[in-house]
């Protein structure tokens, strides 16, 4: 990731992914996670760096990093 998102971009993410939103993982560049594309989760919150923190159905609580990973809103 080259830089942090603007406050406006973070607010857009928070509006699009409020707590409780169901998501599907599209892409995650973390070689140490067991999460795979297609895994489902529930949004807990979006932090000030734009990371979308989720509770994944698999039991993981790994965040989706802004500009690196991707999820799809269900």
C-alpha cells in the first residue's frame, strides 16, 4: 500500500460497510492466513486506516487491508 486513504474515503467505506454487513472475501495477500476467496464474514468496524475488521465464519478476525485486499458486500 502506497498511502493511507483520505478521511472522505474512510467515511465512504464506513457508510458502505457498517457493523453487521455480510461480506465475501475476494482477495487477500496474507500468506499466513487460512482465509480463502469465497469465505464469508460479518463486519465489526472500519478503522481510521480503512481496514475493514470482520468476524469470519471460519473463526478468524483478520482485517481486510485498504488497497491490498478485497471483499464484496452481500
